[in-house]
């Protein structure tokens, strides 16, 4: 059975997964929590919430959908969710597959972060 975990984000260009798991984050920024059972990263802040839904399969972390409450829009919450997914992928040796349009755009706009993992830009999202 998979447990829930807190996932750190990139701090000063390095993965801070271990610090986040042990509550050693230096700043007061709320941590992104990973709900592995629900296959999502969650951020709760200022009465609002955001999530990035994913599927993990065959060594790949497929990013499906990012949604952030209106109260958190424009504050970098969506980017923090994507950063947490990248940190998890880097830590576990997974390839990131950004099917979510927001995550795809964010990764293209942040090549410094995207460059820390293998990103599969080519696999198309299946038609439903």
C-alpha cells in the first residue's frame, strides 16, 4: 500500500525532497503534499487548494490535469505543483510525460527545471 508523502520543490536549483519529507524546509511556503493513493499532488494555502493529477506507469509520471482555486491563481501555485512532480520524477528516476496543457507550457517556459529529468514531449495523449 502506497502512503501519502510530502514532496519538496526545487530550492536554489536543487531537489529538496529529503528536507520536505522531514519538515526541514527553511521558508514558510506551504509544502506540496503527494497523495499517492489518489495519484495527485496537492497544495493547500490561504483557504484555497490546487492539485496536479497524474498516473504512474512503466517508469513514467504522466501529468494529466492541473487545477488551482481562484484564490491561488497568479501566485505560482500551479508551477509549484509541477515542480513537485519533477522533483518526484527525478528522485525516483521517472520520465515526465506532460499531457496537461498547463504543465507542458510551464515546463517549456522553465527549461532549467525540465532539464533535471527526462521529459517525453512526443507521446500523444490518447483520444477518449
